[in-house]
């Protein structure tokens, strides 16, 4: 079976990479389109420039949009405690960095702590 070719709103990856930022903004969802039309601040411009030169960067900017020329690069996004690596793939185009890295851990419940219930006092002595 042949591998399915990636398309984003009817455009292949090579077509997306050859588009200008203004053309790309027209096919992105409204939130991302408005963000691009407002213009990137200095931090976001710096991220774009660094990713043209390198394959990986570290950033605190969770509100940066994944652009087509980021595909195949590794971005370390800060989750509030540490930098989490994200390998950018084609289906991540148009998402924000913050959507790709969770800030909260999943809760794992164990046995009750000391003083949590009347029976926990007996368990802590064992």
C-alpha cells in the first residue's frame, strides 16, 4: 500500500514551504491568521532566524505558531519547570508550541498520606 501524501488544506508540504507568510496566513485558522497579520514580535522573529541556521533551539515562547519550514526540527519548549523536546512533524503545522507541551502532570493517586483519614494512622506505623 502506498504511503499517504501529507496535505494541509489541499496543499503539499513543499507548496506550503514555498508560500510567503501572507499566503500561509490565509489558509490557517482564524486565531493563527490574526496573530500573523498583527506581526511577530522580536522574540518570534529571533526563533525563525535561529531555526533557519540550526536544527534545534530552546524557547520559553509557547505562543509561537508552527510554520512549514520548522518541519523536521527539534524545539525544546519550556513547560514551567524544564524544557521538553518536541520533534516537529507535518501534522503540527498551524499549532502553537504551547499546545504540544503540557504544563501539568497527570495525577497518580497512591495510598493516603499521614493524617488523611482515621485509618491512615494505623498504616503509617507499619
